[in-house]
C-alpha cells in the first residue's frame, strides 16, 4: 500500500480511474470493490496514515446479519421479512425525499439476509458466537426496534473489521493513498464531478484520534472519471450537530460528549452541496443517551457509550422515572427526544453491583481488550471472574460520572455532589426505587420493565451473559448501590 504524497513523482505519475475522498471503513470498502475490478484508485484523507479506518476502528465492530448461523445456534428464528418489518418500523419513512432511502433499506436488508456474511467471511471476518440484542423496541410489532437479537460482534472488534479491507489494499499496484490531503472543492464539468482540488496539510505524527494541524503547505488537484465521497458525518462538530438538531426533539443540548474524533467534522457535506450534491434529511441523527466522560480522553469531549442491559432504573434530571418503554437499550431516539424535552442534558442510571457486573458493556475497541485482542483465555478469565469487567471497574474507580453508596440516602447525597446537576429530591428518587422494588416480589407484575427483563432472560445469550434475574435494587446482598450520570453522546448522522 503506497502512502505517496502529492509532491512525489509516484503520485504525479499515477492516473486514477476513481478518487475516493475519505479513508474510513466506507472508503476502504469502496476502494476494494473498485480495485478488485482492475480500476486504478486514489484514496485521499485529511488525516495521517495512523487514522486509517476512521471512526470504525474505535467501534465494537457490530454487524447486522439476518438469519445467521450464530442466531440459529442460539435458537433465534429470524427472517428477511421480520428484519424488513423491523427496519421499516424503525425508520418510519414519511417524507417525499425518503424514496431512495427506502430503496436502500430494502437493498440493505436483502444484503444482510443474503451474501453479506459470506462476503465478509471470505475476506477473513471472524464472529463472536453470542449475538447481542440492540434496540429492543417495546412498542407493537410494526414499531421501532429489533424483534430478535441481530448484533453480531466482530472477533477483534473495530480494528479487525478495518484490517479486513486495509490488507486487501496493501501493495496493490492500482491503489494509492494520499494522506494529509484535505479536499476543498469538487471539480464539476457539465453534469459530472471529474476531480478534486484541495490543500496538502503539514505532516503530522499525532496518534490515532488525536486532533492534528490544519496548516496548509501547498495546493493539489487530481482528476478521475469517478469521484466517491465517503467522508463521514458531523459527530465531532458540535456546532453542526446543534445547527441541524431536529425541531421535533426540542432544545438542542448545551452539553455534549463526542463519540467520534474531531476530524469527523462534516466538511465534505458542505463542499459536496456547493458542487451540486443534494443532501437530504440533515436533521436525522443518531446520538446515544448513555454517554460517560472518558477519564483518559483521546479527542476533545471524548465520551464512551455504555451498552446497557435492561435492569438499571433510568431517572431524568429531576429524579423521575423515564416513561414506558424508555428502558435501557430499548429506544435510543425515543429516549433522546424525551430527554431533550425535560430541559436537562443528562439523566441517571440507578443500579447496584450485581447489575453492573453482568449488564454493563462499554462500546469501543479499547474498552474490550479481550475481544479486541482476540484472546480466548482473557475472555474466559474476564467472564468467569467475580466483579465487573476491568474496563467497567476502571470507570467505577476513576470516572467522574460514577458514585457508589451503601444506602439510598447516601447515594442521592453523592449524586447531588457531582458538578452541574440539579439537586435531586430524596423522596422523589426513593419513591421510584421503592415502587420498582415492590414489583419483583412475584413472578408476575404490572411493571413493564420487570416484564421485559424476564422476557429477555428467555433468550439464552441474555441469560448467560447479559441480564441478571430481577431483584430489589436496594437488596443488601446485591452489593452497594451505584448511580451513573449519563450524557448525550454524538455519533451518527443519517443524512444522505
């Protein structure tokens, strides 16, 4: 894989059939598809080579498959029809400009239920055997959410997923990389984009994810018969997030954490628009509601997402329980909309040691060293040992958003000592905890969250490693009480 720069004779002599703007996962996949067909491909990126793979490198490596062997081994009955029903129920397409997004949705479910798994496996993908259940829904059958578990984890997480495609491009004579090349303009001739112009940025040796210099050295121009823009979203640019915040979701948060590096800045969206591209649905974003402040940040406002099991009690900024079915892991956007209308930028999880030991996973490759390192021994040792996984324990010990106490009065007092919070009324929190705890005395209940927990445990994957049996939060045998202050965490944008 050549990392030639614009000033090199090699790159000057290279005539590209296609230019790919952005060396994230989408760009690497597009480049592989082009290169495998014999086309000469030039890949441009404003960051250095350490950032190859973009934000996908930092991810858990979750993949959406339908009716996979992993699902069937766990007794999950999935189908193309069920997956499409779930996708359309979640998307709720309702605008004239949704015609092509809906066509894409149909095509993607076809892909996920068809060749996607075999296509990736042929390139070296390995899959963790337990399938996760993300976005459980909680509405009717045609509403939001996944009816069955479909979250397949890459063995090796994000880095392994990126490497599948990066290695396909290494040393290919028909592929060139031009890092530290920031595209400023798309060249248009007639009705076609025929090239790019931009600025060569000064060299950077910053580690992956750390913001780099934007000082320019000289200009560049490249031409090709096709130009593909795969530059990512706006999650690292909070000003753009707020500018595009949907009206239906109320006030844009004043305080945000970033789930992606600062280079996910949305620059190319505006540049593409100036060249005549039609950007639709800029207000459709996907931001997480379970963000926690990273105690060892790599980029500004670096946050980590908790991937929660369903048992934590979720309270708003005033200590009121969130409404049905806004339980942990059920409806991200529904929860986000509710939080935005409360007037607070944060919420609370209230739980205990027994719950956090089994139900807290942290999104991201660096928070899952056993899976990322592809170490079966480390994975078994981590899962068999008592107490939370080491990365979770580190946040309990060092995270600014975690508090623990042996009693509920002590917990609420500790919650009120955290910075930038509205003081909670103890009686309000105690009423929510007590009412919830009364509902676990019987095997039947009117509480929707307790019912959902019991339903989740009928799935083997959840019962084995993800969901604890219902019990009282205040049960002394379940360990000390824990509260976590949760922030809005930027992540994806669904604009096209």
